[in-house]
C-alpha cells in the first residue's frame, strides 16, 4: 500500500500521454480523478491478494518481462522484414521464438497459480 504513489504517478502520466495527448491541456480534473481512482483501486487489489514480494516478482517475471524483453523486439523487427516471404528463415525463427516464449510464460503462470492455491 505504501508503494502505491510510486506506481500511480508514473502510470497516470503514461495514461495521460497515451490517451489524452490530443487535448491541449492534458486531462481535466474529472478525468484525472477517475484515472487516479482506477489506478489506486488496481494497486490496492494487487496489494491485498499478493502475499509476498516473491509472489509479485514471480508474476512480473512470468508475464511482463517476457513481453518487454522478447515479444516486443520481435514485433518491432517484423516491419523490417516486409519484403521477405512468410516462410523465410528470419520470420519462421521469430514466430517460433515468440511461440516458445509465450508457452513458457503461460506454463510458469499456471504452475504459480496451481501451487499458491
């Protein structure tokens, strides 16, 4: 609960940058309140249901880290391979890598939830 401000403020800035960038002054007071309220509720629910920091690190390690470290680079690499056919070595290896990484992440989450409960 005490770490919520450290999560909420950067998250709120990111939400504002993504969804309210087109507005000249950013979020209105009402939008700011609702975005902050939703983020605080999400952080509170996570704090109530995750018992230890080890569990939190397991969830992050099996969900967010593979996406940021492996899946997004593959997604960003694909536009550079537009001229290659779908069966080219680079595309096949990137799809296979993404499939393996997603499978291992899902299995890790399954193992975590089956041993916690």
